[in-house]
C-alpha cells in the first residue's frame, strides 16, 4: 500500500513507499531533461526533491498573480526579482538570491474608530524553484512593519536565507503601520495584533501559493522570536492545523499581564537607587555601571560555571546558578569598583526574584542568574545608556508604550510607569490578556493530535521574557501530557546559556533551528541536541561551538577534548 502523509489541513496525499517529501512534477518536461534536472535539484538544499514551476516567463507569472489570485477584500502588488541580482536583505556580499516574486498585500483595508487607516499588510516571496515548503516568519515589538522575507527568521543568526533555499516565505505587519502601539485606540486593531492578522495572512499566503504553483504546500512552518514566539504559540492554540512545525523563541507568552508588570517592577527598583542629576531627577542608566554588572556576572560564574565539568565562562548547568546570592558582593564600607552598595544588592534581589503585590503574591517569574547580564543587550532593556534623566531603556521606550496604549483597557496614555500599582494595575490588563497572552493553554491537544511539532528556544539572560516562564510553561505542558518523555515526542525546549533576548551576549547564539525543525517533521529525527556557534567576531568565545540540550538536560564536558568544540560535551540530566 502507498504511504500517506498529512497536508497542512490534515488531508492525506499519497506518496510512493519511502518517499515522504515533496514530489517533482515532470509531466510537462522533455524526458531527455529529466535526469539532469533531478540531479540539479538534489543539490538545491532542504534534503528533498524540489518542485520546479515550469514557467517560460516567471516575471509575467508574478505579475499575473494580481488578477489570478481573487482574494476577497485584498489588494495586491507584485514585483519580480531576477536571479543573482539581489542578496538577502540587500547585503553587499554573500550568496545571491534565486529568482522570485515578491507579493505585497493589504487585507481588509478600513478606517478605524480613531480615524486612522488600517489594513493587515503582508509580504510573500515566492521562489521560481520552490521546495514545496511554506515558512511564516514572526514579527515582534509592537509590529507595524513588514520584515524582509529574504532574510532568515528572527531566532539567532545561524540560518541561511530560507527563500534562498526554496521556501515560500511570508511576514505580516500585524494589522497596522508604524511601530507605536497607538493603534490600541481601535478595537479591531487590537484583535488583529492579538491573533486575527496571523490567521488572515496564513490563509491568504497559502491561497497565493496554490495559485502560483498549482498546489498547496507539502509542509508549513512557523519561526519567530519574542512577539514572534507568541505568534507561533497563538497558531498552535487557535489555529492548530495551519503548521506542521512551530519554533517559538523567547516567547512573549505572558507579556501583557506578566512580563510588562515585571518591566515596571524592575524599572521602579533600579530607578529608586539611581543617582540624581542637579535637579534631583534620577538617571536610570547609572544605577549600575558596566563594571558593576561585570562584577556580578563574574560572581555568578564563580558560583556555577564549574558545575558543567569545566570553567570556561559559560554556565551550562543553570540549576547550579540558583545558589548565587548577590550579598557576597556587598561592600563592607564605602562603594568601590570591587563591590556593590547595599542598595544595589537589594535592587538585584528584588528584580531577580520577580514582581509581587503587597500581599506577597508573585505576579511573574523571576530571572535566572546568568553571566549574560553584563552584555549590552541586557542593559539596553533594563537600564539603557542615557546620560540624562530622560531614560532610553526599552522597558520605558517600548513596554510603556504597549502598556498604556494597548494592554490597559481602556488605554491610559498619561500613565506614569513609576507609579505602577502592583495591587490594582495588573487587573487593568486582564481583558486584553485573555485574547493576547498564550500561557494558559498548557495542553496543546489539537496541535499534538494532528502531528504538530513545537520547539521552544530561550536565552538564559533574556531580560524581558524570563526563561523561567518558558520552563514553567513547558513543565505544565509535560504534566498535562503524560510526563517529560511523552511530551518530548512533540515539543522540546532548548535553553541557551549567556544569550540575551533572541540573540547576543556571551553565548553560542548562532544555530539553524529551521533545519532542525524540518528534520523533525519530515524525517522523524527529533533533536537530541542543536549545535550552536559563537561567530568569529564574538568578543567572548570566537568560533566556540556547544550543543544546546533539550530541557532538562544540559551540556556537560566529557573531561577530554577541546573545550571550544561541541564534540567535547554531552547532554546529560541534572
């Protein structure tokens, strides 16, 4: 009997025995060309035969999509990019992109209640030679921009351009233009940003793919980080039959009612100890110097770096880092460069323990102790670099914008974040949290039932979405699905020591999560580890490689071999 495989909607397509990948349509090709064509396609990447669209004029086929698509309530524009004329992101060096059609669309254009123009914008790139795969790359922040679909997903920097590999790739602006959260004044724009824009973009993209290639995708994937990670989780919960594999990096799963509360808590703690300017205003960035943060990072490593078998600047066994207490750095006298003031120690304890209300109830998880807190990415979120009393920390410039315009119902644009009330203000976010946050569904029953695969990836020094929150979610998921071993059949979590938010920090933060997911979905190869690398330009560990291990395992040194090479480490249980 022929083997069958699910499509993106769960229907079965027949393949010859032993063939689980996309098929090659050859009916219109001269037989003399088939053999060399097949050989050529086998070298195009992705590990499966590539579907070639036999179009004499791909530029004309691109233009024809505007009239052939017939998408209701949608305006389209197309442009054709000839092969070998553009590199990913417009780079000046590196590999050129293949010929492809760029479709820019606007779904349901309208005027909002605030008098502004709205639409769900998307950008879809369709390669002339398609590998049968569809990739939705996630957004982030307050969205409002279209991400360049010639680039990789927003998790790490280790993936070559999926478009260059033959994927059809789409991104969306999440239903509004501009990076401000002022769209929160319009109720429909709130719904679009929460989930509706992703649904509409995915459906429109698959329809356009069918129009262009004469068939639907064989496999569909989602990959995103931060807000993009939340979007991936939203697909797994509200639209579980849309994607075969979803990769959620640093997922903003509890952003409106959790991480934003923590951002306000952290800002208040740090601001309270910051030095004042001549007028008595606090200079947030100066609550800790870079030297102070490095002092803490070194002390963290002194506590737990050796727990993975080697002292190498990377604490792989994060469980051992829980023993760190910043009180060991408190000055016995006046503040010096080699110690912290009592106020600094107190602020760190409060921040890393997480926000609480006046009754002591935890409102969000704390943060892991990790050496990545001395990196620039950690500072940019928490403290910023402003030399004046006008802060530039992203807690203020991004999170307060989202809080006052979108997360509060109704919006409260005049709100002072330094006066956040941890007893009453979280309740003002509950209404929006119900449709926006994704931490509540900790079963993923429908997604699991249709065979979906899920990867969670999180940096241990993420200063905005705590890795502890992802761990908490994953442990709840395991508890509801028969334990860790059973859950790893469809969902795995990988933690990245030293990494800040989505990338950066003293970390091996470059890895190919897309190919990892493709191998899992299409070949049944569940990731036992993911090889990660620090770039040659890394200031900390140039060219170092490490295995990222599926939680709860961590990378332990074998005792022999180079400490700079992943082969010297093995994934082991704590």
